[in-house]
């Protein structure tokens, strides 16, 4: 394990930025661990959520933003719901993800690609087109076997359409994305 | 005495695909209860989880577009079956109470974001606006003999400040509806535990573990079926049940109903209009056993 | 006046048991009456009641405490009597009240404004709705409604609310319930204009205290804060600040007690609209506590009581 | 008077000894930073506060007056704040007729334990007064020129 | 008047952000000020001497000290000026610490503000007059409210000191929470064995009158002379005749009454004596469960009672007691933990509170001292303790630390092992607070000798799994989520203010904090006093406390009462209202508004006038702000004094 020099390695701008974007006060966390105690995804995390909170408090930007945990949080809100200090932990995880994206941290590729594919589908069709989403995901990850087994089960149910549903005004949605890209590149 | 209930209806993307039966059955029971649902014209995706993991303004803008659509209908109350959509719509509304945030959203929308529309889930309007007693009165074929566990999922009630519905740890809305329909409800301790959510595709192993635990516990509590209110939960538990079995070495055959489907059955609607045939885990045996006890009792009386 | 003779008879009968009866008689010209103290029977003949009986004679009562006093009251005056009774400043058994139905009194300021400077007034006749005044050899015709005091238009208590002898037929209150909209008009003014208004008005004040002396509820008399050094609220300086402060003391000390008889404003030689302040105070008190002064001798005024939960006070989340 | 020019306004507080003055002390002990404008006059009870003190303070040129007492039902003298509530409310509603903005005077309740609340109250009130700016000042007898200017406004 | 001004540095407390020398310099220009200086510590002995000397040297006849809050040192400095021969009321304080130096760092603004405050004080002082106290008689009896260990200690100490004591207890027995405990930490001695004899002492002491099952209805009067109305609630049993034999309990057919003493573990009879050592040992009928009182049928207890003391028609009774001092010792209640849905919200029978567990451990408790699961009566193997349930938790409105849970949990872990040697205990904690004598050693013993497994982390969820409960928490030291299969879960439920604490505070006219705990006179220096003269605090009503602290406070409160009563007369506070008879017009408005009936009407040469009864007046000043003539003037807070402060601040 590394020795962390608290004087030199604390990135207080990072702390301030997280607080600002999340609207939460990090010093409220007293490390009781209740978030970790209830986190359904903690088994998949490389750093448990309570330690993400601790590292963030301590301004350990690099350690936090490269953590896989950020990408494996499903925002199930159990940390937020149970925090004795009423910290919106899930929102902090969200904000850290935003920052990780902005700073170019790869995260967990499958998850990130899935989310990107999802949004791509929305941007293009206004709504999520499930088959398109899956195809896009597969082509980006090369995981050809993904859910192939479900095909025979689901297809006969008439749940899967091979064309995106026709929606008027989908260009309005793609405009939202375009303006978002413009705004965030400002 | 009662004024008929009218809502703008926001189906959500999965209603056009994997949760088509939720959409069908929601519409069918609302019709049966004289609740008017008018589709939001040209509704679009709320952005779901992926959007808010990218940016809160973008996420809120995608939701806000739909809220504006509702406002343009002249309605102030919107309803959606999907808790994920609801969570996004409500979170957007909550955050837009902050003026500077609302301005940023309006900028993405290129028009002023609406903050007047009230949003609820189908479940919420049924228990809060319509009422359990009135639901009970509509039951034609009680679900006697059916033992279910009610599973709400993680974001139907959380965070409480935003969702503002039922108890955050121990919700009872579906339990109460099921009891009103004549079913037996087992105490299900994992009502609000996460099923694995949208990780079905990128991290199937997570879903196998989490949803598997839900099925194990439901079975242990003696449930014949699980009843859900969330398309994602239902999909993980139903469509992926075989995957779960093979991953965990379990042998579950537990039908996963939408609560609206069971309501429809109790109201005497046809299986077809409720999309019962769209379920992956075959619920035949469970359905066939329905009302047996109750019907025989009625006859003997 | 219709019931004048009847009133005289009534006083005549009661006079033997009384030290003095306070009423009005003709003043220095036909446009003015003056308070009239009847001690002997022959004084009764000079009694006159009518539109010039403007003075609120209740003002004299506390000073005559301990004596047997008769007093002639208009409806509005009677409320002052009630207020004095409520505050134990006069004894009910010492006061004999003569009431009559009042159809309104004139406002001298309005007459003065209407006539301008007239010189000597020769006569004044009031017939139905018209006032004919002869002055400086000219005859001036005025509509009565043009010179009646503002308070009379919305008078809710034309008959004495409390009396031992009432002469004549009781008349019904005015259909108009809200008193003069001068307050409303004033409250529509922007705040800086209001501030400037009072500065201007108070600058004209000559600190004569006629307002206080005419007020039936100014019962402190020689102990008024205006002239006291202990406590020392006001200096004797002729400043707007001190003069205005005095009016605020007056208004606040009348909170929940003022019956809006208007004597302060009537008595003011500078025509400063002093009643505005009292009207505002009354309006707020009525809204907050549904209380009106001078109606019930048994009531407790709102600022001398409280409720644990106040219905109308929304303590702001401060 | 030495109001720091351009920095402070003249804000006077009347506080009851038992609750609010104690609350202000608690805020001090807790080192809860506050704006420096407020000057506190200690009185035993909010019931001691004659509304005329507040009028006098405003007449004397104060820019804001803040009154604070014990929460209703918690008065050290059982009833003082109940009387105060009525009298101060009447005053609060009366002041605008004189041309004072209603926000120049506020009354509230702060208990001795509520140091943080006191900090909030002072901060908010001071901000409110700064937003209103200096109160209109009564022209002294020497300032008839000002008076004429005002006349011109009318 | 020649005024001396002393501006205190308070070390760096004031000087750090206020230029005290500049304040003193400015003060020299104020009207009446003849001398001004800054001093290092004005309240210290040399500081006080400096004042005394200056008074003599400069013939000062008034003093202003600018330092801390008058609530801190006003009395100190009043005595100082008195020592120098001045009347103690020719003194004013300017609070430039709490109200200036501690709340802002802008030295210029602070200095300016401090100068203003000194100006106000000096200006007020010019209007101060010498005031003299009057002596008045006192009633040397003391009322103690609450018969827990703090109240018992206060009562016994006062009674031993020769005072007549009235002890009022809300429930049917004294003993409070301590009587419910099995053992006490850190000595693990039997709670009932050490408390029991003290309870008996209370019952037998000739100086103590005990009203059990009684509550305070009304309190009037003032220090030295309080009138207290006590409500004796109906017990439906004539306690003068009841011998406490308990036959009624054995025969009562209504056996499902709530057992409050045993915290709802088990049931009791409708007529009951809560526990064998109860003081007074008298039966009471729980009307909610009595068939006779509910349905008019039964009455078996009346038939079997050998002393004929059952009285179904009994009503609440009121008695009035006159006392000179009051000690509030009303204790605490347990936080209602069922708001924690994640812990089952009360749905799981095998999740219990620490006090319920205590009753279970007690040999005189409903299980006879056997640890059994409420659900099935089985002995648990794995017992999980969860700390900070309703403590240190903002989300449930209880951010404070209860302070004693860490210790009793350690005790309970030890006792668990004693009772069930095969058992394994787990303790989920956040921090261990063991700051008393031998406390930390005790918690270490729980871990080292009794193998209690301490896990640092909160629990997020409890849910049934088969026959047992799954406790899911975190071990933050390992950095993982952990699970324990528990047979029994004990929640260390925090303390909150007793139900009804706020209502009693209003009657006593004392203040309480936002959680309902009573406010002490000063957090350091007046821990058992309140701001209301003659009313004292003992025990957990002031804030959660363990037994030794509660007992210490009981004794401390008693010593305060004994000290107060060591004089035969008390000096009245001369800060009372005085009516200037010349200005009074006898309108009686002051009498109408006085909350204490302290103003009477007198006849002065045939005129009605008001007169203040000095010893009754409490000095609120409502009359002063009511009197339109300014005839009634509250001394030391006269119109002129307040106006002089206003004028000092606002001169246009």
C-alpha cells in the first residue's frame, strides 16, 4: 500500500468541485459505513462506497476517479436513503462519474459502452430502440454472445421489434443532445 | 360523487418493447376503473440511468421535454407505470426548483422548462387517488389461493424526499392491493432491495446474484409468484430467470407478474388484454389454481 | 332640532339630582356651537343641539370624577363614554347620559373651504339637505352632504349606545359601512411619498396639543409624556421628529381605545389629518382581533389581553 | 454616529434577557460569524418592549429594528411574549402608514439554546436592511431645504 | 456622575479582534466618563482591584465594564463595585465578547461596534439609581419532581439536611430507569441491590412526603414561596389501606395488561404492583384493561382484598403544597426506534431494545433472568448489539450522543456471556465512548475476556432468514460489507427528553433546548441551576447521563437548595417595578396585565392608585410598557434608561 501524504496530495479544488456539483457537504460524513453496509453492488466495487466518500473528503482525486466502483453503481439509492447525515451519496457517485468522464477515465468499459449505446439510441430515435441498442453495444464490445440465449424465448412473445418506433419530434430530442454538446464544450 | 380521474399518460420506452404487457394491463385496468389516460403526444425517452450518469442537466432536459409536452396538453397531472421514468421526471422537477438549474435546462430545451406538472406512478394513483376500498369493490374474481410476494424495487420509494410515496423501507401499496384482490401476501423482507437494474447486459453476473437472492427469498417465504411494478425488475426476474437458474444452480419456476395484470385478472379482464401470454415464466399453473378456494366457498354458501 | 324641547324637559327633570349637565349652546357666530355647562335651571334654555353640536363632551367627564354629572351625547360620543367606563375612569352611577338620534354634524373645515374668507356670519339656516349661510351680505347655498363630517357618512352608531334618557326615535345606521376612503387612498401612495407627506404635515404642527386636549381618551392629562422629563420621551424642541413622535405616542396610546370621534383632527388649528393615523391603527386592530373600541363596557381591549394561539398573527418564519 | 460609512447600517436589536440575549451569547460562544451592524439593547422580557421604543428608534434614524423574545409559551415571565406578540404585530402593520418599509422592523423568537438560529436571524435581517438601504431620515429644523425638495416630489 | 470605563482584553479573546485601547480612548470622550482604561483580565483579582482602586482614586460613582456577557460576570462586578463602596446597580456591562469579538473578525468594525456598546452602557449608567433589596420570608420546603435515582438522591440529601421534602413521582413507584436495570457498569453490581435500600430510605424518612402516581398540575409563586398544585391520579386503590400483599394480582382475571415496568416483555394483570421492591408497594388498577372499569363486570380484586381498599369510583385528587425551592429530576425516555424501517420498524419480535434486554437479564424480570427469544422462547446463540440507534443520527433528528450506550452495551455483552457461555456477541459501533473512571477498561474486558466481537460500522438492514435474522452491516476497518446470522438483535436505543418535559418546563418557567432537555444556568459554572431562581436540575432531564453523574447532580442540586435555605430570609431583587403615585391615574391597566398579580389597587387621598408588591414582582416590565403615563417604571430598565441607550445609538 502507498503512503498518502495528506499535506501534499489533498486536492482541495476537487473537494470543492464535488461539493458544488453535488450540492452536498462532504464533511458531514463521519464514516459510519452504513452506505457500504447496504450497497448491493459493493461486491463488484474495487473501493467500497464509504471509502469513496473518505477518499473524496481527503481530496484523493486520482484514486477516486479511476475507481471502477463509480461505474458499477446503479443509483439504487439505498445509501442515500439510509445515510444518518442525510448525505445524497448516490448523487455524489453520479457527480464523480461525470468528472471521471470529463477527465477521460475509462471506467468499466462494458457499462460505459452500454450507457453510451443507450443514449445514442435515444439521441437518434427519441426513444430507446432495444434491438438497435443491443446491436450497437455488441458492435462496440465484441460481446457477440450477449443475451443470444434469450432470443428463442423472447422473440415469439412479440416484444421485440426490429424497427425503432416511429416518433414525431425525435429531432427535438437530438437537438437537446446537440445543445448539450455545444454547451459543455464552451 | 367522485369526479372521474384524468391523467396524461407517459408509457416509457420499455412499454413499446420488453414491458408491453405492463403497458397493456395498466391501460386495461385504468379503463376498467374509469380512469382516463391520455397519451402524452410525441413523448420521448426520459434518459433513464445512462443520462444522469453523464450529466444532470442533460438528464433533466430529457425529462423536462416530456413535462412540457404534458403541460401543452393542458393537464397538470401525469402518470407513468415505470419507476425509473418516474424517478427521472421527479428528480428533474425537484432540481428545477433551483432557478439557475432550471435556466440551464431551459437552455437545452430552447424553451422555458415547465415546473407545474405533478407526476405519479400508476401504483400511486391507484392507492392515493382512487383508493383501495374502491378497488376492492371492483373485484369480480378474487385471487383466493394465490400467495404472492410484493417486490417494489429500489427507486419506487427512494429517496423519500423526492419520491414522496409510501414507506421508504417497508412500502405497503402493492401488498394492500393484493390483499384487496383476495390474494395472500407473504412478508417479503427484500421489498426495496435492488435487482441489478440495467446491468443485465453489461454485467449479467451482478443481476444473477441480486435477482437470484430475491427469487430465493421469495421462495423461502412461501410465495408462489412475485408481483412487481417495475419493467426492469420484471425483466431481470422473468426473462432472465433461466439464466439465473443456470448461473446459480437453482430451479426456480416463479411467475413474475405486473401488479396490474393481477388486478386485471381479479376484475375479470381477459388474459389476452392483460398480456399474460407475454410473460416468459409460464404462469399457467398459478393462474389455473386461482380462485379455486374462493369459488368453491361462494358455491357452498 | 326636532327633539330639543323634549331633551330640555328631560334635563329639567334630572337636574336637581345632578351637579352639572354638559351640553351645547350657540357659539360666537351662527356657524358655531360651544360646550354648555348647565348648573341652574335657567341655563337649560340656552341648550341647542343640531349639526353644530360637534364637540365630544365625554372629554370633560374624567375631570369631573366624583361629581354627579349629566351629559348629552351623540351616538359617537357615547362610545367614548363606554370606553371611559371600561377603563374605570368614570363611575357609571355618577353619570347620567342623555341620548338623542344624531343625523350628523358639520365639518367646519369644509365650510371654511367652501366659503373662503367671509367675514362676519349673519345667519345660518339648515333646511332638509341645504345649508344657507348669510355672510358679508351675501347668501351662500351649500348642499348639506358637502359640509357634513366624513365620519357621519358611514356612521354605524347614530343613536347613543348607552343612555339613561333617550329622546326621540332611534334612527338606523348608515348603509355605508366602510369609513372614508382617505385611508385607502393614502395607503396607495408609494412609501417615500407617505414619509414626505408626514414630514410636511408635521412641519406645520405648532405643538399646541389641541388634538390631545380635545381627545376624550387622553386621560393622562397633566402626566402626558409630551411634557414629562421622567420618563423623558420628547424634547421641547420644535422639530418634526419630536412633533411626529408625539403623534405616534398619541396613536399608539389610543390603539384599541380610539372610537374615531375625530376630535383630534377637528381641534387641530392647522388642519393636519391626524385621524388617518388612528384609522390605520383601528383598521389593523379590527383585522387582527375583530375588536372595535367603545361598544362594550365589559370588553377587555386587545392590547391588554392575549391568546396562547393567535388566529390572525402569522409569526413570520424569522 | 460612528456607523462605518458605506459598510454598516444602523440596526438596533431589543432582546429579552432570558432567551434571545442568551441565544446571541450562545452564538458567540459557538463563534457563529455574524454581520457587525446590529447593536443589542438588553431588556428583561419582550413584554417590556414598548412599541414606542421602536418608533423612537426609527424616528431617531435607525435603519432597522429587530426584536427577539422567547418562543411563545416559553416566556420566563409566563406571559410577556404573548403581550409583546400582539403589540409588535400591531406596530408591524402600522409602520407603513408612516412611510417606513415594513421590513425595517421584524420581531421573532429565539431561545437561549438556538445560537445557530440567532446567527441566521441576524444575517437575514441585516441582509434585508442592506437590501432596503438607509432609512429615510427626518429633516431636522435646520434642513428645510431638504423639506422643500420633498415637497417637490409630492 | 463620574464614570469609569474598563475595557477587557480577555486575554486574546477580545483583544484579538477589538482594539480595546482605542475603545477606552473613545470612551474618555463620552459624557460623564472620567476615567477609561483597557485591562488584561478584568474579572481576575488584579483586574477587580484595579476597578476598586480607580473608584477610590478618581472618586468614580459609576462603572462600565466592557467584557463578556453580563450573564457571565454581572454579579461578579456588582460585588466589586460594592466592595469599593458603590451601590451595585451603579454598574453597567457592555458585552464585547459574545456579541462582538467572537462573532466577527473585522477588527475595525468590531472596535467601532465595541465603542458603540460602551457608549450605550455609559449613557444608560447616567440614568442608573442606587437600588436596595428588601428581605422576605421563605418557606424551607423543597419539591422534587421525579423519583429516579437523581430525584431520590436529592430528596435524601435534602431530608438529611433537615428540610421537609415533597417528592412527586409520575409512575406508581420510585426507582426510575435504574430500578429496571439488572446490573450496572463498570462494577457489574446488582442495580436493585444498591438502589433498593435508598428507595426504602425515601419511604421511611420522616422528612419526606412521597406522592407516587402524581403529576405537577400548576406552579405559581417565586423563589422561597412557590405554590404547587399536585394531581394525584386515580389508582382505584385506597393506598392508605393497601398493604401491598399482592393477593389481588394473583386473582385478577385480566392478565393481558401492558407491562410497562418490564418494557412490554410479557404481560401483567390489570391490577398490579410493578415489581416486588416497588416503593410505595401499592397496587394500582390499569383502567384500560380492568373488566370492571371497562365493562362493569368482574370486581374480583375487591372481593379478595383483605383490607378492602379497592375503590372503583376513585377520582383524580388535587393537593397544594407550599415550597421554597424546586428540583426537576424528570429523567429521560427512550427514543422510539420503530422509525428505522431498515431494522424492521418493530415487525420482527427478536429485535428488541436494550432496556427490554435488561429486563430479560434481571432475575426479577418476566423471564426470571433467562435470555429467551421473544419469538419462540429459544436461547439465542448469536446476539447482535447495534449501537447509536437514535443517537448521532441527524436523519431521525437525534444528532447528539446519548453517552452511556457504549457502556451498557459492553455490560450486556459481558452478561450475555455470563448467562449463555456458548453464545457469541457482536457489537456494531461507530466509536466507543468510555470516558469515565474504569470505563474503557470495562469495554476492553468485554472484548478481551468475554470475546465480544466489535465491528466498526453501522448496520444497514436486518431481515429474517429462516429461523434467524440476517444483520447486514459494514466493517469499515476491513472496508467491506459484513453479514451476521443473529438469533437476537439488541438495539442500543438512545435517550431523549422525557415525554411531557416541555410542558413541565413551561409550568416551571425554565427553558429547554430543541430536544426538550432542560437548560442549565451556565454550561460550565451552573450545571444544576436554571435561569429561574429557586428551580434546580438533577439527572437526565438536563441531558443524558449515567448513574454516577445523575447521583452527583442529585447531591449538587440538594446542596444548592440547602445553601439557599441556609438563610432565614432572602433578599428580593430590587429590579422591580415602582409606581410613581403622582403620575398614576388609577386606570388599572397595569393590574390587568401583570402575570403575577403583583400590583394592587390602593386608595390615596380618595383617589385610586396602583402599588407594586415588591416581593411578588418578578421584574418583567410588562406594566411599564403598558402604563401610558409612564407611571409604572421597572427599576434598572426604566423608560429613561432604555431611551438613553436608544439615543446613544441613534442620534438621527
